[in-house]
């Protein structure tokens, strides 16, 4: 690929008068000339002018500069970048689904509403919850919605004093952010040296001012929180509710259900666990489930199944007592279709295999690499785990260097410098969809990088060497992004 290519915009390739297509005279031409003069622009817009091959090559080359799950192994921790079967995309793009209008009368979209209702039901079964809303657009949006449900619950009981949310120090940043957006005060609870929640510290924080405790299980270190039954009892005894951040549901699928563990409210990231490609801010979906007794607070609208004149029908309904609308229409429908297709194609048995396989793959990599990389917390992990950089600290090679060097070998980097519990965090999540050969390939390259760090550290410190862009200044890119031409 031409390395200078990334420096050029389609505007740079523009040649005055060059065209890709000729638009014929159409029936609107006359209408345009009769528009009032004050609505017409004085000169033509500055659009790029290029021939078709130039346009196609420009965008095709740009798309090939991206790394994706479809181009290589993507062990990004905390994100579940699993391979998403193409059949789910095909189903979501069926014209009978994607040509629907959200305002169509329910009687004309019974199939779509059935798919929607089936997913609500399947997620309730998977999560062990009474009901799910599919309205939220992302995990963070689900957290906000779930916390709004919790607030509505406390307020419905006249309990106005509950204004705090307790969040572990290992939590994903969206947890405290969502609590703050919901108007609640965030209180942090520490983790023990083994990476799990400090139950005694949590107990000491519980009182009548606590609205909810948010937990992720397995937590952000990929560790299963074993004290959930005890925590659930404590939290409920103090009158608060227990929230489950389900972004890490992958290793639990078909194995354990948050509802059975005592969680009251949960969200699921369909774009992590249920087969929607994500990254780069693509469309997501963060359905929220609640235990029995909290259904009435869920946002409007939702889809119900009713019997009418001996026939099964699906209706879009609004409930009294609901916290109201949190999205337009019914959420990200195509993401929901992909999730339903994924669940139905895997079936109960297939889904129940995903969790154990993800766990096996993570432990396999962890045990294979712990002689070269520092494993701060020993023992069995679930779907992901965290190294604290290279074991040999004398080389001066950092986690950033290792991540950059991986790009040279054709692998996406793991998550780096998160979670914040360690200085050189390198967080690896292989997912259940990678073959043994792929895992072995990654392990081999990680060992090679560790050897390079000992023998020839400069090659790692100056990586990447084969990518069109090397080490951009992340701070400048974030603070001073160039988002438009000129
Ligand atoms: C990804 C993630 C979230 C946030 O989900 P988004 O869909 O990115 O908003 C929350 N918690 C955990 C543990 C996550 O991994």
C-alpha cells in the first residue's frame, strides 16, 4: 500500500471538471430554477471532482488501513471483539426488515415485532430476569437507564434519601459516569489484593443513603466475584438494589445467570456478547433487564404479546409508572436482529459453550505467557486477564512498546494501561471464536517480542515499523483533532 496515501484527502485528488457520472436532466431541474433567489447559493459548493476509479481506490485503500476482527486477531480486553458470523449481518440487512418504517402501524410489522419480542424473552431467560427493554443504544446508556429505574423504584416508595451509588475501583469508567449523569453521587469501594471487591469495606459503606451498588462479574480483571450471594444480602438488607454491569457476560453465557445470583437490574452489551461488530463508535445496543417487581419502571415503549380473537398479536405499548422514553422508537433494531439471529443459530447448547470456551482460551494464553509477562494475580481467570507489562523490568520496554510491536506482526494490540490498578496493564481477551492455531500464533509472537526486548530492545521501542502510521501523539489527536478539510 502507498504509505503517503493517508496524507491525502479525496479533495487533494480533485481535478476541476473531472466526473464519475453524468447526471441526466431530471424533472426537478425546472423546479430548482423557480426557487426564490434568496434560497439559492451564489456559487457551486466546493465538492471534490474525481473519476470513479480514483474514488473507489481512495476509499478502498483507506478501508484497508483499518485493523478489524475480519482482518486479524483482536485480543482487546474489556471489549469482547469476537468474530461475528456473517449470517447475522445478512439477516439484519434483509429488505423485509430494513425497509420498515418505525411509524408503520403494528399490524403491518407483526414479524418485526415478533423478532423484537422474542429477543426480549430470550435475554430475560439468559439473564434470569423478569423483563428486558431493548431501547438503550449502548452499555453506558443501559447503565443510565438501569440507574433511572433504580431511582424511580426508590422514589415510588417515598424513599428520597438514597442518592449514592457504590462502584468498585476496578469498574469500567462508564459506571461512575452514568451514576453522575443520573444525578447520583459516586462512592468508590476498594478491591482486595486478589482483585475482588473488599466485602468488609463495602459493608461499612452501606446505609440508608445508598441507592445501588454496581458490580461487574466477572470483574474488569476477568476474575469471578465469589461473594455475590453475601453482597446481595447485605445490599438488600440496607434497602439498596444490586446492579449488574453485563459487559462481561460472555464467559457466563448459559453457565450462570445474574438474576439467580441476586442482581436486581442488569444491562447487556449486544455489541460485545451478541454479535454486532463494534469499535469506532459504531451502532450498539444496551438492553436492560429487571427482576420481578421492577418492570413497571422500565422505559416506554415495549413490545407485548397478546391474544386477540384467537390469534397471537404483537403490540407496542406504553406503561403508566414508566420512567418515560430514553430513545427514539424501539432502539437499534438491526443490532437487535443480529443478536436474535446469533442466539437462534447457536441455540441453547451452542450458547452454553461460548462461556467455557472463552474462559479456556484466556487461561491458555495466560499460562503460556506468564514466564515472560508479569502476572500480578495468579489463579483461574474467566474470559480475560491482565499482565503488568513484561516480567523483566530491566529492559525499559513498556506495555506501549509491546502493543506497538504487535502491530508489526499483524495483531491488534490488547487493551493497554487499563485497568488502572497496575502501572503497565496489558489486558488480553481472546474470546471463544479463535482457533487453537490463532491462539498459538499470538502466544508465539508475544514470546518473540519478550525475547526481542531482552536482546534488541530498540526494535521494540521504535515499533511499529511496518504500519502507515507509527506513534501519533494521542494527546494532540484528542485535544486538537483535525476533523475537516482546510
Ligand atoms: C464496554 C463496557 C461498558 C460500556 O459499554 P458501551 O457500550 O461502550 O457504552 C461498561 N462496562 C464494562 C465493564 C465494559 O466493558
